[in-house]
C-alpha cells in the first residue's frame, strides 16, 4: 500500500489503544503532577495531552519514526514524548516517556 493510499484510508481513525506500559507511565506522571503542581497546571497538561492525541489521530504519519524503538514519536513537552504505532483502524500508544530518563529504558 502506498503512503498516499495509507493516508487516505487513515483519515477517520477514531480508536486509540493504550498499552499497559503507557497507562502505567501516565498514572506515574499524573501522580507526580498532583504532588508538585497546581490543579490548574494539571488540567492544562491533560488538555495538552488530549489535543496531541487528536492531532496524532488526524495526521498519524506526520510525526517522525523513532530511532530508538519501532514506533513514531510525538513530543508533548520538553519532559514528555508519546511513542505510538499506526494500525489500519487505530493508533496504539506504546508508551508515554519521561525524557529525563535514560533512553535505554525504552528498549
């Protein structure tokens, strides 16, 4: 399948599947934010995450492929990157990665 055909068939991706690792990492991030940030800042982070997921769903191939793992990466903030895979009818969130960690932890 060519990229053009793939892009046309993906225009209406509405399904997002989160791996157990991605959910666990997101829970850790939220716990950290709750301990160290204000409620307003936490809502801002969650809104930014939701917006980024929407962008990924609409344009899944617009983000670069990772050189560390077999996935695409979308930088959410200087501290957080979303790694995901594109399936025919869904986006699979592989992990939410804290960029302050050793990149070897991704493997």
